[in-house]
């Protein structure tokens, strides 16, 4: 099943079935990236992931020793993303980590400058 089909299917599922479908989508996405864009696939495969109801489909959460990918099944189901757009968003999150944006943003918020 294509990623676009999985995303479309997610939008039709009742709320109690969205979490397992989101986990399957994430697994299929990481597998796709490992095969076609290994850098992103490797980073995502090592990133802890949690599902949580949030207003945005994707986010990052700082933990004491690493970062965690946070995915909101409900918010993701409300997007009209294609598989390509979903993969672009996952790559975008990886690039935030690689470029150390979360740490730099946090430092900027603490700094009076």
C-alpha cells in the first residue's frame, strides 16, 4: 500500500483506530526512506517516537539525553498530505535535528539578545 493511500485511509478511520494506522504509516515511511534516502531513514530509525494528541501533526520533544519525534494521529488525519509531502515533512524534522535548531532556538529564547 502506498504512503498516499495510507494517509488517505487514516483520514477515514475512527479516532480509536488512528494510532495503530499511524504506527504502520511511520514504519512504512522509515522503510521507504531506508531504501531510497538512507540518511533520513537512518536518523528516523534511531529517533524515539511517541503518538500524542496535539494540534500539529509532527513535532520534536526534548528528553534528558535525546530527542523524540511526536506524531499526532488526529492532526495527521486532518491533513491532505500526499505520501511525497509526508516524506518531505519527515525530512524537514530530521534536518531540524541535524542543524541543531531545537537547541539553538532554546538558547535564543534564554538569551536577552
